[in-house]
C-alpha cells in the first residue's frame, strides 16, 4: 500500500510518500480502507522527537491518529462491524509505528465508531481526537453546567471549536479567545469572541462581570495564568497544551461510546467540524506545513 512515513525525527521535510507492507489484522481488529486522515499538532510534535522520553518509535513511522474510512475486513473476534461499514476512529497506539497517513489501517474495534451519516469524509476524520479531547475537558473535567460562563483559549482551533459547541449544548455561555480573523466564525456557532493578548482580562470581564466559571486552554504559553483574574470564585480550569503545578492537563483516549455519542450529536445537527484545508496523501508534508501556519478555522485533512 501507499503511505507517508518518516525514518528519523524531524519536520515536514522528513516525510516520504512510499510503498509499505499492508498492516496485519489481529482477531479483535478491523482493516479500514482510509478515505481521510486528519492532522493534529501532536503529529508533528512527536515526529520532531518531542515525545521520545515517554513514547517509543519503531521506524519507519506512519504518523496520524484520526481516520475515516470503509471496513475492508474484520478479525475473527469482531462482530461489531462488517465489510462495507463506514467508520471513524482515534487509533493512537503506545508505540509510534502504524498511523493514519496510509491507504489502509488496522485498528482495534474499541477505537472505532460508525461514521456520521451527515458528514463528509474530511469532516468525519476531523472528529475523533478533537471530539474526545473536548468531551473530556468540558463534560468530564470541567463538568460545565447550564447557566455557567466558559472561557476557551484557542476557540477556533480543532479542539476549541468542538469544546465550544459542547459547552453551548450544555446551555453555557461561551467566550472564545481567538485572532480577529476568526471572530465571525465564532459568532456563527454562538460564541462571544474576544481578542487574545494584552488586555484580555478586561475584555472578558466586560462580557462576564461576575467572572468566568470554567476555562479551557487550547493554546498554552501561560494563558491560564494570564487570565486567572477573569475567574469567579467558582472557577476551575484545564489545559490541553500546558502543564505544571496547579494545571489539570487533559488528554484524549480511545472511547467508542463517547465517539458514538459525538457522532449522534453531529447527525442531529448539534455539532460541526469545520475544515480549513484538504490535501492528497502524497502532499502530507505540505499539509503539515499548512497546519503550523495561520489558517482558517477548522481541521487540515489528508484525503486518500
């Protein structure tokens, strides 16, 4: 099969479009013919070797964790899916080796859910990692309640966009910090936008005089500390991009039940996954470069 691999750590320049052996199918896995694979910041961070202290890599590595495609074959122990089913999945493994930038992936059944009927292939591929991370942040960690005010840093990014919609679905008021060029998009999904940078506390306080109840940081760079004064006495906070003392860091994990819930929300019209750009598989290096540069709201996706 065709795939994109890297044989040593580095930036987009180390990516190679080449032939590799088809993945093997275990008894509890599903072979998926990939139609789309979404990019995430974690892809190029791990590719650069920033996870070497805690994640082994077996070279050559096929990057990518977000996938949407069609079931081609199922393992002997799988009854949940059948050939021809359209699925999505968050296929992260503890060892970097087999990822989603490929024509075929073999994924454990518990990492998969059925594709949203109303979504395009790129939209479907953009849901798993962003959706699972946002759910863990908004629903499980911050436990956002009706009537609360939520501040999201990086609200126009992949996770931020989904998190904002989950908070709105829980009848919260959402303030989204983002660059000015993304404010119209945020208004279109019901978010109150504010500019990032100096003076943000005053801008947030103008919208929430009593302070915000929950903060999700999708940016890092110390924004949680910079906006601490914007919080109410009830404020709790978490981050997907920062760590350290006093910061609760949220990570995605495969969960087919939550993924199915997100799919149902998407099919009911309550959730959108905007697409910033699509690239063919052979142009994965260009796609990674685009992901690191300023781009429209939404996901960057490889289409196979």
